[in-house]
């Protein structure tokens, strides 16, 4: 059956080489529209199936099908919703265009391979595009998406083993290289993150006498601001990762009514007292007290980056992981310089890794040949 489909696809490609890429472009635009649903709902804990119809992110009204055509509707509506006339983020249109373009390029670039390989490549690219957007907007990596991408990579390695390792001829060889690359990439990024946390993941400051601290909403009305002896620290910068913690040393809390000093732990969503009492930050408008210092512990590399490396290693092997780490670092530096991001400001590394991985997907063999030539 697969051989018959392969022969028919090759015959269609030989007669009308533009037909298959065009079909993939149209299909990619539809998948891109669905990815916008995934990007919006999954980080917010919403189901991608209920409600089944897309709704306006501003007023919540359902969007009729004729106003939800991929790529076209956003242009016809001039980037505004038809129901409440509020602006629709250009990201929705860009995701649909990017997905359509990537699907079309896959159909054109891998035209000599069977259609099942092309479809698995499209699934992997779609999952990583969703990861890209979620990490870009929310600075969150959802393991469910990257694990699904890794499984897709393993299926692809069994079907076309040369995609992962050029020398692999048997499906078992390709699958072995894919699993080694995925697990190795995950462990590598975990180790790099651990070393970075030990070297750069701690900031400490203390005073000879107690100083005042207070926690309240920032001037922009969206962030939280921690002020210690006049130094202002934004919550979005302190807690870019859920594992980050800030400890107020030898501190007191005014609202507790006690004068005994102890360490108070600040987590992303709560203040933890020594007796185990947890104060949810959403329930109080302001907290204040006295402290002798603070210790801030953070992740040097986002824990989600290891999950992205798992997906990259499954389709690119260990070579793809190393290339994505190096090339992604350069992409991140260029991005930070152009956007003037850095110096403590949050910046996700995942999108840069994914861009580098896509480059490896299309040009990995050429890059390997170039590196071998340069090493001779």
C-alpha cells in the first residue's frame, strides 16, 4: 500500500511538480490557523476542543467560519476583529503564513522522498512552531508538545533513517541514533543548566542594619515590584522560571504581628513563612517588612530548553543538538543586540534553538560536509 502511494505521488510530482507543494501550502495554512488556537489556549489551561469554534480573544464571541479563513481573513479585516473591532495581533497571521511556507518548502525540498516522510516532517515543524510562539509570548515550554515532536522524530527515523544519520541504512539504526540524540540532548542541556546555575545562578546582598522592603504592584499596572532599601526588582525578571526563589534573610513581615526575624521565601505566586504559612500574592495588595539582606537563586538556562533539545535530538541526532546549541547562541546574541534585550531582562532561548534546528533540518547534510571539508 505504501509503495503504491509512493509511486503515485512520484508520478504526480513528475507531471505537475508544483501541485504537491501547493497542496502542502494550503494544508499548512489551515494547520497554522489551528496552531493559533493551541498557542492561545494551552498555556492558559484551556481545551483546544472546547469550545470547538474559535472565539475573539477580546470579547469572547464565536468567530464564524467565513471570517476565519487562514491568511485571507486577517488581511480582509485589516487586522481587526469583526465583532468588537479591536486589533488582532499580527502573530495570528504570521503563524499561518509561516506554517504554510514551511509545509510548502518541505514538499519542494524533500520532493524525492515519500509523502509519509514529508508529512512527518510537517508534523514536527508544526509542533515546534507552536513551541516557538508559546515560549516567545509566555516564556513557557510545554513538555507535551516537545515529547510529541520527539515521538514524531522517532517515527521519522524509523521510516527514513538517513534523516538522522546519513550513514544509517536500517530503520533500527536510525531509531537508535534518534533516541541517543534526543536523550543526549536533554541530558546535555540539563547539565549545562546545572553548571550555569552553580556559576551564575546566585545573587546575594546584605546590610549591616535592617532595611525596609515592600512588595506591591509596579507602575505599569501589570508587573509586581519588590523594593529593598530603594532597589527596585521586577517580578518578571526575578521569576522567569518557576524554580527561581528569592529569600529575604533575617526578615520580618509587618502583617504577621511578630517581631522575631527569620528567612522569608518569595516564590512566583506566594510568600512562604518559616512556620509553613503561605500567603498568596493575589490575595494581598501589598506586603512590607524589614530585612538584613536577600539571596536570589535562578536557573541560568531555562528548564524548558532541555525539552526542546529532546525534540531536536530526535530528528537531528546529537549533531543537530550541538549545532542548535552553538548556532542558537549566536542567534540569541544577535537578537538581543538588535532588540536591545539583556542585562537582566527576560529573553527566551527556545525560539533561537528552534530556528537553528530548522536550519539543520534543511541544510544539515550540507553543513556536515562543509565541516568535514574544513577539518581536512
